């Protein structure tokens, strides 16, 4: 039996538009008092695995400053407060690729790093979409996208060319749901 | 073709023992100047999927303050600077469970959140271990562990009871490597 900790106090360590860090004081199960640094996210993330009738996965390429590389990723973003995650994903997919999504299937949700952050990400599958939407990129969004064979994607995850945990988790959820083999 | 950004300046936003946040200034591909908030980690993470001869996976339960829950996870931690990740994982496994690992197989590495952090995690598989090590927990580590059938683990990931991206990614890498079905 693992006991929860008791949060005694929380105060701001850092706060701007993008990031909120709190310095927390907690009572441990043995009664000891312990300081913890927590990254807090006001918005959930969400992402969508779009698979075309040929069984190919839509992958974007985008430069990501924190890792200093152009990476492979799937469409996604932050869910605005009060917004339904599926509406958010339809919006992000249209803005980033111009595709207009119909039905979305929920695949699962994961924590980005539960040892240091409360951030989590919802994953959806979309096989129902059409062309014709108008792309609308944020000021710092420079994205290309294309369709990739699932076997190629699996090989690139296995050899480390694709390293975004969203894509890796998407493969796991798609496999568990029997959507890919 | 996606252009990299040019990092013009980086300065500390927040810095303590656990977390380093920088406020970065970058030149975008269109020449615009943009401010970016980056979480920087001096240490890589690593984790190990331990599978016993019955095909069961070792899962720990630990309370995680950022998500306010007792969660399922696999053994892991931070790799000390200059330390080999496999040595680090042998140390963490012994400290957390008392198991003494022999050979470790590299499964893959993923970024925790490349849009906001440079943090990444290496994953290993261990089928070669013996009992007899002495557990040695950190001050704030209150952990239980047990063996779980893979089918149970897969069902718990699919139904959302297991949400740590490390476990979800481990399933994907194990599947891609042909280690589980």
C-alpha cells in the first residue's frame, strides 16, 4: 500500500504565458517534510493520428528549439480551456494541414512526465477526413507534412529517427486497439 | 524543407536543483524574432522493463505529487553525468527493487516533450537478473513493486489505468522489437 503525500503549501517559482513552476511543500508518508518542484500546465495537450485509406500515417516535420532538431510528429496542440479535445484536434488538424476531420476515435491519454509535471496528452485516431480546409499557422509554426507507410514509421521509431513520445505512444495505442499490426 | 531556427540569446528564467528554465530568443525562418521558454535538463532519464521467465512485467507503484496519484511505473531515474545509462539502470533497479541485473538490451529513446523541454529517456529491457541486492531508497521514495501479466498491463494501458508515457512507450518498443505480442 503506497500512501499519498499531503500537500502543505505551494508557491510560485516561475510563471509566464507558457510555463508555471511551483515550489511545493509536502508531508511524506513517514511524516518528514519535503520540498518538490512541479511544472504545472493549465492546458491539456492533444494529438491526432490520421491514417489514410492506404494505411499510411500523417507525419509532420517541425523544428523544435528545445531539442535543436527538425523532428517528426503528429498534428496536435494545446486544448483551450473549456474546449472539447476533439474540437481542438479538428481545429489543429485544419490549421496545420488543411484537412477537415469527421469522426475522431479516442485512443488514450498519457502523462508527459508525472515525476515532474501534471501535463498530459489525449490521443485520437482519425480515418475520416476530407481536403479543402484553409491552413492557418501560428506565427512560429513552420510545418511540412506527408503520408508515410506504417512499416516505415515503425522502423524509424525502432531505429530512433522518430523520438517524440507522442508518436511512440500513438503506435502503442493503435496496436492495443487493433488498428495497426 | 523545414529550416532550423537560429538561437540568438538564452538567459535563465528559473534555476534550482531540479529544474532549469531558460528564456530563449530565436530568429525564425522568416526572419522574425521570437521568444521561447525552454525546460532544460542536465541529466537524461532512463528506465528498464524487467520481464520474468513467466513473461510478466515488473511494475512499481509510487505516489507522484505533480499528478496527485499513486501511479504504475517501471523502475528508472536520472542518469548521473558521466555515468553509463546501463550502469545507472542496474543501480536504480537494485536500489528500488533489490534485483541485480545482468545483461540489458537497449530498446529506444524518446523525448518527453520536445515542444517545451530537451529532456529525454532511454529505455532498456532486462530478462537477466537475480535476487539478493539491497534496496536503498531515496528519502522521498516510497515504492511497492510486483509482477504483472502482460495481458493485464496491455488492458490497463488501453483502459487508461496506466498513464505514464514510459510504460506506454515501453510497450511500443517491446512490440516493435518482437519481444512481446
